[in-house]
């Protein structure tokens, strides 16, 4: 078990290093001179050159890479080209939007999906199963940005229950902030819930077919107990895998949703930074997201072992 | 799979009979054929020309003249949806092709060779999976410029590890089988065995995965187009239509409704098809559903 | 409910609403489309910086009024020497920066010298190039000597790039702007909003608003729901094609004004086939301005036939120079030896005027056999590829600087237009102070451009302002990119 985790950890680290090379290399070939962009198209050549020197853009490539990686390790991500503030400040301002959003969406999706999946599995083949899985099929097919648009027009423009977008900041109080995150969270959660419900159902059905479950049932254990206590626990591995993937997706994949709701989150930060050629921000945020995907995957691996004691020996 | 017999023995006729008895497959098949037919028809005929802008006719509500109304340039929305289907299908299909074309040989190779080759492939997979797909697709299209071709590449790249993984897992489970061992004993090389025995037997897995990736590709293309990074005008695309509709939704909700439904309908059809296929092709899974 | 209870409740409601009515609102959330990269107007060309800070937080010697006129600001008056080369400014007294330090002539000298210094990163550095020396005569008098007379000097001193900063805070203005204006900077939540509040003891006329928030709302799609739900009460620069969604809603006012934004289809004048006059004439004749204006600005833009705002006194209507005529366009193409048409690219920056206008123009040019490939670009790419490398065939841009017809004479400017006759007019203009003579020169310059079509002059970008019907005092027009809030108040 320890050896297995150690191996995963090493692989994760190696992936990070290669990823940093890829990210840095790719972004260096992006067209566009950040200095010129910052000063606009009426700026004179010498003003631009002065700014290039100020930003360190005249340094050799390798030096800039090492400087950047060294900075990442010490949490000094450098200064944003467009905002001219430390990138870490920008990121920490945005994480407090994206992370709660991802967590709320994940909680919401789990809270909907697991009961629906279990319910469906327990009524396999009956109308209730057909209807809920049919709904899940539709849910999987709905693009979340389109769903978000429909939500905005119903709940913000017609009913005026929640804001149409924007984020007042946590300083405005927990309730207004949560209210602003409500629609985006729903828009993100429902398509994810549909996927999760389907996975939960099929994982459960697989487990329910196993011998030990039949034995438990034969021994007269109540159906409900078997379902929730034994079957669900053993069906958790695929569910956890999907949850891990979904968390990574939610953290990074909110780009479109954050654009629809103009939320100042990480996704929009990186999208804006790409269009503004704020390379240092793009590099740092992408690395951060890659790192978090790797960490989440490690945690998922770890949780397999917790859920299923058999794996502790086997892997 | 329950036994070690070669899978190819099944005839097409008995497969079709089984498939059409499956509700999910039938529904998905009908929807997919409808969408594909619509896309093909658009090559020959659309109610109006989508490249000609008649600004004077802009933003007309659905009527007998324009069934789905007209957009902000006076183009017929129905015609745009028909031509847009072509774009969505082309992008997603080619992206699946890239994924299969590169991923499957890689996966089979890794399974056949094992050892270091396998390890390298798996680590490459880890690397690609560690990059959030949509974010990376956005970066790729931002670097090479927006457009259908770059959208295909961006989506295709992320299909490679998916197919590599499926092909590898399928192939690995086959190598210890009796009929493969027999072939090896007969002196056949690994490459030949892969082509003659492995590929036909993992084709069903690949077909199911292909359908799923096709559906995901349609969604991804819609997302990229929505951000303005997919197919460029004058080529209509569903994602772009939604983006354009967004600013006009209050007076012209139909602009957002129809393309949205087109996406949902297509993806739903493909997913049903994929479900149905996996039911029919994989007896183990069928037992669970 | 018992009778007395309902009476009590009704009274309470009436009282509450009457006290509300007596005290008009003093807060405002204003939507801006772009986030400023930083908050120092002297270190960046981004209009977004001025849209937040100009005249609100920072002030210059002069300022530009709502009609584009030059008004006194920190300088209460000035005199110009007869040779037009020396300006003596008399400064207001009792002016303080937001950090409490006094404003005086030293700050003016510091600011102007800083803007024109060797290592200056001022985006409009060339506007200060004419300055020879800046002298502090006494704490309230500054004398500026020019190398040569400069017709636009007082105007130039009023733009955002010429605002006066204090030496102590000049380096930190990007993050924490310290100015002399009626509003002071409070906070900036990056990607979301910038907050200002009223300055106590402001030297000039008191303002009506206490708190102002500039909310960054990047696209019309987000702006419309934000306005309808009341989150944002004003969008002074609203995307024109979104107006149809708001029109007819009595809660809002839609104000159509003018800008200095000449929206033009620029051609690369040195790149074949656009170096041929006939090709440019063909393109100009193939374009139906009305359709472009309808689709790209909801029919709100004013057609132009040359590079001048119709609001400018020097404007000459030249829209009929090349009327929309497909047959004629084909003739021009034939004359150019391109009877079968040709293919080219059009690079479109992000604003809706370019993206929407570009699609219409591509469709119109197809009618005469010119096939355009549409390439959308981000501003970063536009700046590097189109503006700097001149790697383009056609592009659409709105040039929003006022009085900028001289860009057609600049050597190496991106559209690569060269006409000695035109350049001579511009040289003459630069040293002419007389209004009537200036207008005459500008008229001739416009005619040359209209005939020569280095670019197809499409329309003057409308300024579409949408705000709460109870709000008053926002600018109708946009002679410069700014949101002057000094006169803004709620009516109750």
C-alpha cells in the first residue's frame, strides 16, 4: 500500500515537471508582445522597450523558465503583466470564488445523484427507473451554458429571485455571496448529477449481482440495509473515481459558466489572461489546476483503499 | 466476455435483430439517422441560403415563411441549424477519428509490448489527463487561432488517451486467452495477431467508446464555438448561434431555444445509441441494465 | 388582521416610503465593458482606465467637457503668447491630493516632465513632444514653452494621459491611485469591480453621489440581465445591438449619443491588390453602409464618407462619393484587371461592431466576386499582427481618439497609406491656430481621403447609454472615453 502510494506520488511529481515544461514551452510561442499590449497601439517603440526591460522580458528563455519554476515552489508566482500585481494575489482572490462554487456544485450533484441512482437501481426495470434514467440521459446531453442561460432568464430576469450574475464578494456577507453562486452551481451541478446518477446505478447493479449480497439477502437481512450499507459501500469505487474527475472538471471547467455569470473566478481569470496574453498568469493558473488535478487523483487513489480494504493488500 | 471464442462468429443479421429489439438502441438510432439525414440534406438543399445576409429581414419571429424565425443578419434559423449539424458532426467525427487513429494503435502496441512501452504510454496518459480538457482546448485554439480545424485538433488530442486506454485494457484482457495463445503457438507475430485477432475482438468496445466520444465531441464543439473559438462565420455552428442568441434572448427567445434543442437532441441520440450498443455487444453489461 | 393593525401597517409603509423619497439615492453601480489593466491613466492607452478615473479621481490642467470642449480644471485660467509658443497657467488654490498633500505648480512640472521623459511609459508620449520647458513661476503659476506652436495643446492637456499626479504617489498610482478629483479610490476587486467614494473637502463643485461602483460586465449578454435585475443601474457604453432588448421598458432610458469613433474598413494600402485605387473603389462601391449600420449598430450609427465625426464643425458630408452600386463595383474590378474577383482575408478584433460588421461586409463583397476569409483575432493578436507587423488585407476598427485625421499621414502607420499632398495639409494644420483656416484644411483633407479610399469609411460609432430612468447627469456623447460622474444624481 505504502509502496503503491509512493509510486503514485512520484508519478504525480514527474507529471508536474513535464507539465511545467509543456505549459511554459507552449505559451512562449503565443503571438503577441505583452509590453505592447499593455501600452496600446499609440505607444512609442522606446516606451515599449522600457517596459520590456522592466518586466524582464529581455532575459533568456531558460533563465525565465527556471525563475518561474523556482517562484512556483516558493509560492511567488511573479507579477501579472496586465494587472501588475503579484499573481498569487489574483489567484487567491479568485480561488475564494471558484473553490466554493466547485464545492457547492459537487455537493449538490452528489446530493441529487446518489439517491436517484440508488432509487433507480432498487427499482430496476420499473417505470420509476425508466423515467429517472431517461431524465438522466437528457441531463447528460444538456450543455451547461445553455442550461445556465435558461436559468438566468427564469430565475433572475422573470422571477428576480437571485442576481443574474456577478459576485458581491464575501465581504458583502455570506448570504448575498451564496445567492450569487446559486444559479451557477445549479447550472454546473445538474449535468454532472446526471452522469453521477447513471454511474451510481450501474455500479450498484453490478454489486447487487455479487454472491455476498445474495447471501446477505438470503440470510434475511432487510433489503434497505443491504442496499445502503453493503451494496452502496462497495459500489463507491467507480462513484469516487467519477467524483474525483468531476471535481477536477468543476474547478477548471467552470470557464464557460463563469463567463456566462461573469463571476470573477479562476476560470475567467485564465480565459481573460489568455486573450490578454498575460502569459505569467496563464502559466501559473494552469500549473495550479494541473497540480490540483494530480492531488485530487492521489486522494481518490487513497480513498479506494479506505473504502475497499481488499485493495490495501492487492495494490 | 464470458467465453474464449472468437467474437467475429456473430452474423450481422443476428446482431441487427438483437440491436433493434433494444429500446435504447432503436431510439438512439432513429435520432442519429434523422440528424445525419438533415446534415446530408443541407448539402443539397436548405430552405434559404445561409451565406447570404438579408439584413432587412432580421429578427423575424417563427412563421410559415421562416419556420424557426430569422437571426440578427436575417438568416433563416432552420437553414442554419441544418448546416450547423454538418459542422458539429464533422468536427466531432474527425476528432473521434484522430483519437481512434492514434490512440488505438498506441494502446494495442503498449498491450502487446508491455514493460517500458506500456509504462511510457500510461504516463503519457496521466500527463494528458492532468490537463483540464476544456482549458487546454481553449489554449490550443487561442494559440493557433480559432477555427473548425483547430477545434478538431484540440478535441481530438484529448480523445487519444481515452482510446489508448480502452484499447490497451481490452487487448490486455485478450492476450492470455486460449485462441490468442494458439495463434502465438502457430508462430504468428504480435503485430499480425493484433490485427487479426485483437482488433476484431475489441471493436465492440471501441465502437461503444467512439459513440460516447462522438457525443462528448458535439458538446465540446458547442462549448468552443460558444466561446467564439470553433467554426468561423459564414459557416453556421450551433454553439455560435447560442452565443449570438444570448444578447437577444428577451425579444427573440426562439434564437436560443432551437439551437439548444438541436444540441440536446443530437447528444441524446448518440448517448442512447452508445448505451444500446453496449447492451447488445457486451453480455456482461447487459445483465446489469 | 384587526382594523387598527392594518392602519398602523399602512402608516408605517407610508412613512418609510416618504423618508426614502426625501433622501435621494447616493449610490450608483455603473457597468463598464472592460476592466482597466491598472489605474494609472499616464501609463497605458486602455480606454478602460479613463472610463473609471478621468475627472472622477484624477484631473488635469484642463478637462474635456461633454461636447468635446476644453474647460478649465486645475488651471483656473491661462494665457497664450502671441507666437503661440508659451502657455502660462494660473492654478487653483486650496487643492489637495487624496492623501492630504497639497497640490501646487511643482506637481504640474513633475507630471509633465515625467510624461515626456526618456523612460516614460506614457502611451501618448508624442503629444508632449512639443514641450520644450516647464517652469514653475510661483506655487500657483506654471509656464510651458513649446518648441513650435501646437494647435491642439490645450486639448492635449485635458486628456487622461495628461492628468496631474503627485511625485510621492506617481509610482503607486497603478494600484492605489491618488488624485485631486471629487472621488477617491476605495478598493478594486480584480475581475469584478472598482469602488470609489466621495472626497471630503473637494476644492470644486460638490458631487451628489457618495459611493460609486464600476462593475466589470464584459458582454452585452451579461449586461442585459444585470440591468433588468437592477444589479447595475447604468451602462454608459452599451453594446448597440442589445438595445432592442431594453427599448420600451419604462424603467430605463436609452440615450443615443455620438463618439469620436470613426468605424472604418481599413485596407493594407501597400499590399496588392489593395495598392490599386480601382480595387479600393470597387470595395467601397460594393458596400451597402445601411445594411452594415443596421446589423452592426442596430441602425444607430451615422454614415460617414471620410475620416471625421459628423459632430465636428469641420465635418464635410462625403458619403455619396462611392454610393452602393454592385455593377459599378464590378466595373472597377474589371478596370483593375481582376474581373474574376479575388480572395482576401479580413481580421476582426473582438468588439461587436467589427465582428458583426465584418460578416455583413464579407457577404456584400461576395456579391462582386471578392471572397473574404473571416479571421477573428483578440486585441493582442490584432496589435501584433495587424498594427505592428502590417500582416493583413482588411480589418475593421473604430478609431476613437478625437481629431486624429493625421493618422493617415503617419509614416509606417498600419494602413500604409502615403499621399504627399495629404501629408502637406496635415503639416500645415499642425501649425495653424485659426479656427476657420483649420476647418478649411480639414475639409480638403477629408476630400482627399474620400476620393482615395485608403479605407472604406463606414459610420460614426454611436454611444449607446442605457441607464435607470431616474438617473441624471451622465454624458450623452463621448467626445473622449470617460464616465464623468461629477454631475450625476438620482431624481426622486
